[in-house]
């Protein structure tokens, strides 16, 4: 499976646009390029059964599962909705991502 081009990066605020977590926002904790997925903080929680080890008792823990990268978009706080981004080069040579609709800078 070929990895998709990622339009989000670690630390970005994203909104889920499809699936059971639709219209929820969160921060990207991890990118999974081989699975074409992202782990978003507090979203798509699954339960994992942890076996007892030594003095620790067995428990059921919740953790975030991957969401396909095509189901998330960068979130623009100025527009208050998911947006596409464009990259502009500043005068000092740095690249900056901007909202296509309003032109606001999308920071991490």
C-alpha cells in the first residue's frame, strides 16, 4: 500500500469530516504513514484489555485508535470550520500554511 500525501502534521488541530467522530476536533498526536492514518487526541477511543502482570491487576484501558487521513482536515480557528490549505513562502524564506478561504495562518 502506497502512503498518501499528508495534508496534516503532528501537533495540528484537525476536524473529523467523516465517520463516527464526525464534526469533532482534536490535536494530532501521531502520523501513521504506512497505514495512511492519524491518531487524534481524545477521538476514536477503543478499549484494550490489559492482562495482570506481577503486582499490577488486570484492567480495561481506553486509548485512541487510528483515523484514516482522508477523514480529517485542518481546522481554521478564524473560519471555525475544516479548510483546505495553501503554502506561501514568506520574505525570510520560511514556508507558512494558510487557510484558502480567509487567508489566516494555520499554526500548530
